[in-house]
């Protein structure tokens, strides 16, 4: 049984209740989790506050950095173990689970070196005055981590918060807790004081709600759906608690007729099938200039036909979806497409070795999706790519921006001036020109506009969000 991790100790839920841990590859229960509640959150916040007041606040930025570097090395030592946990818990192919473990290593490494570079300023002011600014931690930060990339999002969120001097209370998704509980135990092994990292498992409406409403939480970082993000923000607003929100996307891949299609093709395919399409930054809309629309769809379709989904151990192109409800959601989108006469260009297949009870979805390429159709407006969160044609640059911008989201976009063109124009005009937190995703980009600030949220994680910019700015004015005559 997997227990909470509070003050460097495994702890049962005060209710004594548990949750099943289900293998997405076959739908079978293989472990249980502690089902937390508001009392467990209160215990975690109390432990975090005690740590901050008695221990963590005395650590210098350099000392925090050394601990994070030790944790980075420890995670690297246990990469195989964490990969195996992520495989079974989330259904990820081996290569994806390992990439996530190694990304966690890099996040801790990056923030280990960044925390003591977080400087204030001196501001010229009136004669006889000296004015300084200091960056100070919020205090106890709350982190709601989703199930699609638990290790990566833990690294970018908790790693940045710790580097900035905060202590953390983490609520992982009930669908993906095991790797994070193990990382927290590794943190204790390398010397993080009791209460610096606390994890309470359970349902969002119980544990997540209690975390968002707790008066002892000074900042909240949430990655998830816009609907839940709104609830988190409303709960936090009752006590004016700042919130960083990353709420999903409907990323356009914009392919102009002068693009290097050979170079673009693997990025376009990978951006929608990675993690079975369960990625906020997925390139889920393929916008192609009309002159090459048919040829481009044919080539992407050929690539889709070769794709296979299967059990994580087979290490194929994609594994199962996280749970039954997610599989039902993807099927619902495809059923709606068929009912509305939207044509399928190509579809991959599920390997024969995959259990019929697993939560698999074959990658699917659709064409001529209307701009106002839910496939073009809503996040499917599965391996479904919607093809759309555009005429010129203005048309491409209109289509790209015609969703409630604005997280990530890709632009494919050899025209240098057009590259800059499109990067300016597309509304997104990240725009990639002749690439997509930049290999994960630990160093690159990440976040969205519109319904994709606000605030930034990843990179040095995240440290500003995990601190508050204090101005100090000295009058010395």
C-alpha cells in the first residue's frame, strides 16, 4: 500500500480509507493508495510550516542548491526504478517513462544552480535615499500535479519552489502517485529536512479542494483542466492566495507551402502521439496551406498508418490512455466526427499483444475539420490530429487563434520575415519555428494565455512566480 509522505514519514490516511491503483495496460488493480482528506492536508501544512519556521528558512540559497543537486544525482541513480514505476502507473512506453525520469534529473539540476542567482536590485531615487528590492519566498506552496507527466511537472514546480526558499505540500493525481512518493523518500535520504516536501494522495474534490482552501497555503501551482483551474482559483481568491495555472491547449502546427515537409513530418507526428496524445502542449491541429494540403495529409497519413499502440514493455509508439473514462472520451470525439461526416485520413493500430481490457486508442488523422467543431475547439487529450486547410498568412493566423486556448504553436516556413510575423501574431505562450517542443526545454519559460492559464513555470522565470518582491527604502540624509 502507498501511504502519504508527511514530515519525511510514511503516513496512513486519518480516515483509514484507500483507493485502487489501476494498471492502464490491462485495467487491473495492482496496489492501493491512502485516500486523504482535509485532516491529512492540515497535518502536511502544519509540518511544512514548522519546517519553514525552524529549519528551512535558515538554509542559504547555496545550501538549498546543494541539496537539490544531491537529489538530482539520487534520482539519476534510481532512474530505472522510477521508469518502471511510471510505466506501470501511467502506461507509458519505456522510452517515454525513462525520458520523464531523466527530465526530473535535469529539473533538479537546473534549479540547484539557479536559486542563488535570484537577485534583487538597487533603484535610483531621491537624494538621501537608498532603495533596494529583495526576492522572498511565499512560504508554504501547494502543488496540484496531473497524471500525464507526474515526474516532469513535479520537477518544474516543486524544484523551482524549493530553490526559491519555499516548502511544499503536493497533491498528485489519484491516477499517478507512485513515482512522486518514491522521489519524496529519496529527498529525505539526501538530507531534505522533515516537512520540506510533503505528499498527500487522494481525490481532487477531497484533497485538492482542502489544499486550495487551506489558510496555511501561501501560493498554489496547478496543472490540469480549465474547469478545475477555475475552481482552484475561486477557492484561493477567498483569501487572496496567488495562483499559477497551466490549463491545457489546442496547439496548431502551421505548415506553409514553402516548409521543409521532410523535417516537419516527424515533429508533427510525435507532437500528437507522444504520451498517447495526453499532453497539454500536443500539436492537435494541423493547419496546412491549401496548395500542399493533399500531399501533406497523404504523407502524415502514411506515418499514422505505421504507428502502433501497445503495452508499455513493448516500447512502441504509444501506450494506453490513463483510464477508462479517458478512453471513452476519445471514442466519443471520434464517434462525433463520424456522425458529422468528418473523414478519417489514416489510423494506426493497437498491437495484438495488448489486453482487450487495456485503455488503448489507435492514433487517428482526420481531415477538413470545421473551425467551429468541437474537435477544433476542445482538448481531446488523445492521439487525434485534426487537419485543416488555409489560404494565406492572415487565414492561418485566424485559424490558429480561433480557440479558447493559447499554450503552444508550431510554425513551419523557410521565409524568415514570415517566421517573425507569425511568431508575433499567434497567441500562445510558446511559439516554435521549424521545430516543436525543443526537446522538453527545461530552461524555457512555459505557460499560456487565454484559457490556457497564467503565470510561468520552467526556466528561470519560474523563480519569480515562486517569490514575492519586497521594496526597502532607506533614508539616510
